[in-house]
């Protein structure tokens, strides 16, 4: 049986759930998949029956601090990164994989290259060197795009962003690639493997011309067998709810201010994930806290999704034609929400605005999206696009199999 390792950043559910959906299909086709990483969500793969191994990596505290402060240069320090690479190389010797699937763990791309093992990277299209719209494109902050061709400025901005990533974020990875005699990479190229899969739609994240080793596969959203929450089971026929899923970094603030939703006439379901909350904490009677949620049971009953702007949650909402209100905790999430704004799929803003003006900003955005039909109409257009795309996990698994055959493995 061909063994494939999935090396993931398990501090975030999305970085486990996306390769997990592909792994489920590959397992059905006779492959052995082993998940490896560091973080509280690694157990999600174990709960699906996959073998798992702990691997040292950046701590969640480091990750949260670097992301919130935007001091991303703190993430990849040479001494730490060398230890991660050594641990990965040791794992390869023990498990002898034919392929490594990587999700948001760039050290694995270095170690696999050293070991001579082919890699498949799953990454957001906007975190690649092929995105057409940079993080700080003028088209996201003005109406100039309607009057002037900004594509040339966008190309320049993308090039500058790549240079900044090399100098500020990946500089120690650049050193190590040189130390190990590996071919140098530029900017977002540090996240790319021999084969690259975008869990995106080009209509949401436009790109420049793609090389043959890069493929859009469509949204890879998490599906689980959890029962429908009691809060949904108790809803009246035709009643709609609001679903909050904003990640661990924003949950504490939300819980502290949950009383602002006491007067909403819709049930509010908040996914808390693995975040611990104080015992005895009181919430309004229309607010329900759930650890994990089977979104396939909740989203058909939703009038609105409130999220942090992560691609997975955006696509989960759009797959059911549900509009979005988003509060981004950092710039990558804000990229997704700027696209939500630009495409008329909802209203998104940075958490800085919330902290400056208060939680009434969020309440007002919710009312705006709930009572303006254009947002739901645009969301339903994307629902059709996602439906027409077909089964993304099946498509991704097929591309991986084709890649293995091209290497003489499968």
C-alpha cells in the first residue's frame, strides 16, 4: 500500500480539514494516509480513523502573537526551523512515505526536498505568487478600478509583496535553502510544492496564467457526522438563524460582548471550537454556544454567517447561498473579506474598526446584510458556481493520483 504523509499546521482547523477531505477520498482508493503536525486540531484527523504523529512546530502562542502584531518575522527563526526540519527528516526515515502533502507548513517542503520526496501543497490562491489582486490593491480601497486599468500596478505590488516576504518573513528559510544547496524560491513560492492545489474558485480569487503544476480544485470544506445542534432542532419551520464562527483569536472578545445580541429576533449559534470558556458564564436565551458544528445541518437554516474571513468558512457559507458579515483578525483574513465586499457577498471589515467604534458596528452590519436582498442574490450566484464545480475532494484526489502515476509511483 502506498503511504502518503500529510504534514499540517494543526493549530487551525482549516489546515487540517482541507487535506483531511482529500485524504478521505484517497483512503477509499487504497492509499494509506498518515497525519503529522503540532496543534489541538490534529485529533480531528485521528477521530476520522487516521494514524497521527506529533511533530514539533511553532507554538500557538507564537502564531497568535505574530499574527496579531503583524510581526511575521518572529515565525521562522533559523534555530527553530532547523529543529523542525530535522524532526521531519527523522519522520521520513521511520515511515518511508512515497509522497508528502503539505498544508501551511513550509519547513516540510524543505525537508521533503532534502529527502528527495515529492510534495503536494494545498494553499489558498491568494497566498500564491499567481494571484492577480495583491493584498493592498487600490481596487480594494477605491473606485479607481472602474476608471483606470490597475492590473499593471497590481503586478508591481505583487512583486513588492514577494520581496517583503523574502526579507521580513522567510529570510531564515532563504538562508536554510542556501545552506542545504536547494534552489531558491521567491515570496509566496516558499509555500508551493511540486504539485499545487488551490481550494478556491477563480471567480473569487482571480489569478494570472497558471503553470501546469498548479490547479484550482474548488472549495475543500469540512464535512463531519456530528448531529444537528439542539438549537437547530428546536427551530420553527422556516425560521432562520445566524451562525458565528470566528476562530479562537476573536472568540474571547465576542463572548465578552455577546449581550449586544440579546434583542435579535433570530437564534444565534456560536461555534467555540477548542477554546475554553469560563464555567457559569451567562448568555442571552437566543444565543447558543456549540463546541463543534456540523455546518451541513446548520447552514441550510441560516440567514447569515458571521466569520473571520477564512477561505474555508466563506466557501461553506457560499455553498449554501448564505451571505456573510466578516471581522478579520489579521491581513490574510482581511483579503478574503475585501473580496466579499467587492463581490457584494456581504460586509467585511478589520477588527480594528470594531475595537475603535464598538460592537454596534457589528450589529449594524448584520442588520444591513439581513435586510438587503442583493447580498443573498450574489451569494446564491456563487452557490451555483460551487455546485457546477462538482466534488472538489474527488477532483483533488484524482489530480494527486495522476501526479503519482507521472512519478511512476501509483
